[in-house]
């Protein structure tokens, strides 16, 4: 056993001395790029979230403390957002059509688009959803304090 270990160490040392590079024995995990990542925006299917909010009108990562009554139902399968803009990051997992959301409050941006801060079944994740992706949102009557 010692001979085999010594032989392996000597062989590896010799290869490294000759400039060989040790390669990992397993490949690092890779993450697949999203579908259409290389395509232009014009080639991608719309996500039904308006992107015409003026720059700086509302920052991503906004979490209002206003918690009113109401709820809504998802009408288009989509992700919640970290802020009331399609430029904000997605929050996983993706919402399913028919899923009920607990409504906290609403926000109307300067373009006139209504966004709602909601929870999924009264629990996390919390996030923003554009009014065009839900139904029954008229029960959410509290304005967000942002």
C-alpha cells in the first residue's frame, strides 16, 4: 500500500513539475440559461407586465408595511416581482393560474398602471404583481405606503 501511494505521489509530482495541470475529477454544476436568453426582446413572448414605468419612479426591493384587506386570483402564470416594475427581479416559485393571493395594498405608477403587493396564501413569498395578471383585485382597497 505504501509503495502504491508513494508511486502515485511521485507520478503526480513529476507531472506537475513538467507543467501539467491537475483537472478536477468531476465537473462543476452548470445552470442552464433561460429559454431565449440569446434572443432579442422582440423575439421573446410577452410576459404581460408593463415596462413603461419611468426610470426611478419606484425602486425594486420595496416592501410596504401597509396591510389591508382583500385578495385576488392569478389569471396569467407569472412570477411575483421585487418591486412594481417589470425591470425588477422575479420571485420564485412561479404563480399558477387560479392561485389565490392575499392582497396587502395597491400602487399606481405615474404611467397609470396598478401594481399590487400580495402574499401567497397569507405567507411568504411576498411580492408585487401587475393588475393585468390577476382578477378580483378590486377587493384590495388599501393604498401602499411607498
